[in-house]
C-alpha cells in the first residue's frame, strides 16, 4: 500500500496508579489472587488467563498450551488481550487435565467467565456483518452431524445476534442439546463480561454482571477420551469457526458461582476496562456510508462519506510519490467529542484519497480496527466530527487497486482484511468487491459455509451463479463461471 500518513493523538486523561488493589473489595484481597468470598467459603479458579505472555501464551498458573498458531494480541481491555481474528486457521488449545493432576476445565459442573470484544465485526442488528461464521468462544470436543464424537461449546452465530451454550454426546443419534440461547447486539472493540455457570440442575448466563437467562441442567457432555484432546479458546481444534474477537481475564471454576459472586467479580474488574486509554469500548469510530458504482467495474467504497469540506488550501503541493495530512487541529465539541480539521497535501489532481480512522493502533498497523471515513482530492481542507476525545489516529490511502476487484489496496489491508493481490480472497468465485456490495463476508467461502450455502447456487465447478436470501438480484457469469456483474 503506497500511503504516507500523519496521525494525531490526544488524550483526555491517563490514570497511573499503584492503588488499584485498594479499590478491590476486602474479601477479594483476603482470598488472594483470583479468589473471592461468597460469605462463608473461599473459591479459587481452576486456572486463569490474562494473556500477558503473548510469546508462549501460558496460563496465569504457568501451564503451557498444547499447541497454538496464528494468534495475535491487542492492547485493549485490561492490559493485553488475546486476538483470535484471522482469515487463516488460528487456535489456542489447552489441556483439560494436566500431567500433574491439575484440572483446567470441568464440563459437568462449574463456571467459565471472561471479557470478550468483537474484533473485526459488529452484530448485524448493530449495523455490522457479524463474525461470518459460528464463532466458538470456549469449546471442548467437536460438533459432528451424526453425534459420533462429543461436543461442549459456548458460541455465537454467524450474524452475531445470539449466543448459545450447547453440548453433544457420542450416541450416534445426530442430536445435540442446546441449553441456553441469549440475543446479543455487540459492537467492534466493546468488551462485555460473560459468565456461564452450569450444573446437573441448572445453567445460567450473565452479561456484564446481570443474569441474562437460565436453562436446564447439564446432562450430556464429552467423555474422557474427547476431553483428553483439550479445549480451545476462540476457535475449534482445527482453527476454524473463529470468534474473530478479543479475550481477556478468562477464568474457570469447578463450582457454579452464584449471582452475587459474579456481580462482585464483574464490578471489581470493570474499573480496569474503563480507565484504560487503549480501550475503545467508549470511543468506537463508525465507518461512513459510501456511494458505490457497479458499472463497468465495481468502485465499491467511494464518496465523500463523513468528510466535511471547509475550503481549499492556499498552499498547494503536488507529488507523484506521496500524499499526507497536515495542518491538523482538534477542538472539543459540545457533546464531549472532538472536531478534527486537516488538509490533504501532496498527491495528484484528479485522484481521490481515502481517509481511515481508528481509536487504537496495533502492531502491525493492519491488525487495528480501521473505519473508512470518506475520500477527497488533494488541497482540500476537511473536518471530521464526533471523533473520540480519548484517542484517534488518521491515515490516508491511495486509489491503487492491484487486483482490480473494486477495493483499493488500502481498504483491503485496513478494513476488509482481504488479499490486495487476489481478487478472489475466499476462492468461491465471486470478486471481493461484489461480496462487499452484496453484504457478504469476503473472508469466508459461501460454498463451504453451511449457514449461508442454501442461499446461493453453484455450478459443478463451484462457481457462484445466483444470489437470494441476502439481497435479491442476479449475477452474470462469463463462460468460465467468473462473476462479471451484479444487479440488485
């Protein structure tokens, strides 16, 4: 991506304190790290995961994972969070039972709790596209259509509108038991505290310290031979069915905690998420609406977007090699947000340059959650309103589109996370640009996704040749089955 960037960063307050421990309830301090007091009994987690070790991904009790791959971390939430959010297989697998006899997870009775934030998605009922697959949060075993193995899982659906707790035994009946279903509406980078309790008599699910629903007792679960294969955080054993999100402060218990204890733990941890300057939970930056054109080739992300034109710069510099942001100012608005003005300099006449924004950088930069704000020509004085007052970063992207799929290289690297050198990132026969226009997920093959496959028709060569159920329309193919145009 040929871009030159200027970024601005303004911080309302950064609290640095050694007094955090003093703010915890006395019972928490008395019980020791991770312990708590329900009145008469102290309970300690089986294990906890704070993800401070992003090299070896060991637990807080210093147990190493069985295996892991393609993991990343984000400086969001309480310190550093685990990120399971890629378009290639990624998993973090731990033992259920360690060699020394320590148990990390019980499936018949216990509690699992963690903080979770969608990484590259928001729920469809919150204006997003969902994770695009049935994302696993915590899972042991594996779902099979004939129930031949054994399965135990807390997961979200592909549109990010429901969370489920389900299990399956190996009775070959083809059935599974869904203990709980709770509707959700989550947004990118906004952390929620999730607590699941389960026993032979009852199951409960809490969001942000509040009871969301309860269900019947756990009666089926994987056997010892399946549990010997371990359990995953954020995906399944093979690194598929990713949650595409961020995890922090994961804990497991061998007892179902009561509502008061869960509220106490939530309240004691919430402070860390609220004060972190890297936590974008209260300062998300939304993408602007674009005005795409689809003939003769798709120009998918285009238009003025959120950019307001204030005038033309009196200093006009052209460059064939670079473009940059200059003359940046930030002014507090009446609602506590920031109005940011800046000028695009460099570049060439007749070209439009994309403006992207994020409220938290990551390393590498492409792992951050960037929002497209609009596009304009050089020498324009522009303003963005409703920018977060905690932190914001801007970057420019050029019109370069290496693979000709209608998405600029900058958009593919920062927003859609598709391959800028391959117009067919998910190999299902539809150009990435068309997938974006149709509201599909360009990272997931619709042909191999059971939850969406019924909405499409395919030739024997697996080329997509029709669309229904998502948006009405028709697709025109060339003789080889490549999608050439889409009408809506």
